């Protein structure tokens, strides 16, 4: 007997035999993924214990003793704290400005043991026993006393506009004078080239430094 089926003997399909639609594919794979996660097939990292969590949250810190504007301070800070942040956030000395925070503008310049430094790049914990002078500590009579000669020269020469860079300019100028780099206007410009003035007061800044150097 022949087993060949005729067209009429083949059962008709209940729907189109085309591939599943994009919507059906996405819905199916999403459902399968959810089941896999719920069933533990995709496991995340195990939760930290109490001691491990505390260790992860703890930040290394250190104690530093230094003298700022003639006053001794002993402070415990995060080891990553810059001298600039120590001055501004811990001691309330906001004269040193945070400009670029990358050592490129000079707005944060202070003196450490008589030498100019960018305080934003200087780690506070490395200054054990150091002597730090900021713009607040320049005036001989304090905040209400007589101005430092370079501060007075900046006023006389009108060597500022917005004033944001002025504290760093003055501190760098004081260092420049102490280092003896004031033989000419060109030398002053060279040795103060790390201090940027966006207002463009360079000519008057140089004059102020020259004036102070001559009267020293």
C-alpha cells in the first residue's frame, strides 16, 4: 500500500510559519534572563562582612605638626590632603586660592621654609616641622596692621583687577625678591612666569616687584 500523502491529507498550520518577530524575541530573552538571575545562575560578588566593610571605608590618615604664620598647629588629616586644602578647610586661611588645582596657575602659592611652593601639589603630611607663610601672615601687624611692602606696592601700582590671583602673585613676588631674582624686569618676568593673571596685569605686577626690591 502506498504511504504517500496527498495535499489534502497534510494538516493545515494554525498560523504563519515565519520567524518570530523582534518584539517576541526581546520579550522571550528578557524573561529567560530574569529567570536565570532569580535562579542564581548569574551571581554577584558576595556581600562584605562588618569588619571588611569598615576597612574599605577607612581612609589612611596621619598627624602633622607645622607652623603657619607663626602659630603651631598639630592636625590629623587624610594622607591625600594637600597643603592648600589644609589651609583653607582646616585652618580657615582662605587667602590662598584654588585655581587650577594642578600647579599650573600659581594662585595657591605660599612659602614653605622660605621657598615658593604650589600648595595644591604639596601633601600636608610631608610638612612635619615646616614653617609655612601665607598671604595672611605677610603684614607685620597682622590683619589690622601695616601692609607688607609688596602688598602696598600692589596697591600703589594698581597691579590687580579681579584680585583672584593676587595672593599668589604677592607670595611669589616675595619669594622672587628673597631669592634675588630682581635684577631686571625681564628677570622678574622669567622667575614669576608660573603665576598666571587672566586680567593681564603683568606690567604693573612687575613694577610692584621692582619697587619693593629697590626699597628693600
